[in-house]
């Protein structure tokens, strides 16, 4: 039956009763439209679509020796925050970019401390997606207040919380990385409080380190809760460096 239909179709085509459509050449305008759509789907110049690895170094010293960190902070530029820096500092947070001499000053401070600990972790996240940097586990907070232009707000009282920073790296043209940071406090039942009002934005070069720490302005500051760990008898201060590497760490 199929063969009979094919023969009949061939006879009709030969007689001119049936025509087969032939694809016509595309016009210049149609080609330009197709090329424009193809360009629109390509990443713009400098955009990266891979992962960003944050290399996090965590330095801990006893609270009585936390002043030794100050010598290293002299080699960190705290004027580079693009957004939120002044409000973060008001709440006991310090964020800067590592300058020449920082590592040497930090190592000297650690050598002179009677006890210290260094930890190093890597966090890999998609470009533009948040990752969590653990700072301390279940620190007791007598009171936790956020100080803003309109006054203070109490977030927690007499609670054990885990402390972390939520970091969102976004790759920019020229191998630069924008990092947005805000504190997060996690209760033992798994619920957490994101202090989004203290989000701070910093732009660094690929492989350049952020320096993050706290001040001792007040015991109920976010910085005091975030960068203190251990019991009151053995309380330690934490200093972090965060180094972004585009498309993975070396």
C-alpha cells in the first residue's frame, strides 16, 4: 500500500499537480536577527559562570591577648567598603582589605601570644550564590543588640547561638570579586536570625584577602557575640581572613 501511494505521488508531481516546498534563502535582516539573539544568550564580557572558592583562615587567641591583633589591623584598609561599612562598625564589626605587611604583622602577633590556634577551610559556591562561613559554635549571649540610625533593637537575650557570616561572592569584569557579608545567629533548634541590616559589600581582586574581626566596644554588640568563642573563663577572640578564588582555589 505504501509503495502504491509513493508511485501515485511521483506521477502527480511529474504532472505538476503536487509541488514540494523548497526552503528559500534567509534575508540579511533575518540573519541579523538570529545573530542578535545568539549574542544576547552569550555571557557579557568578563562574566564568569563557574564556581568561586572562598579560602577562610580562622585565627584564635585568648581574650586577654586579643590586643595583639591590633598590630596586624594597621595593615588592613578599612575604608574600602562600598556599602554598610559604617553601620557594621557601629555594631562592633571590622572589615578591611589586606595590605602589604599584614601577614608578617599577624604572624608576629601569633608568635608572641602564649596560646593560639589556626584553622583553614574552603567554601565553594556558585557565582552569585551565598555560602556560610562558620565563626563559632553555640556561644552564650547575654544580650544581642543591633544599633541603627533610629536606635537599638534587641535580637536575643540569654541564649546559646551558633555564629556565622553569610558570604555571597559575585565575579565582576577584570577578575574582581564583589563579596556581600552579613551576620547570622543560629539557635540550637535550627532557627536562625539573619542580621541583613548589617550587610556590608566589599570589592576585591581575585586572590586578595578580606580581614574580618570584631571590636570590644560593648558586650552586647553583634561583633562581640560573633567573634567571641568559648566560656567566660576561656574566652577567645577570632580574626578571619577570606580570600576569593575564581573558578576554584589554586
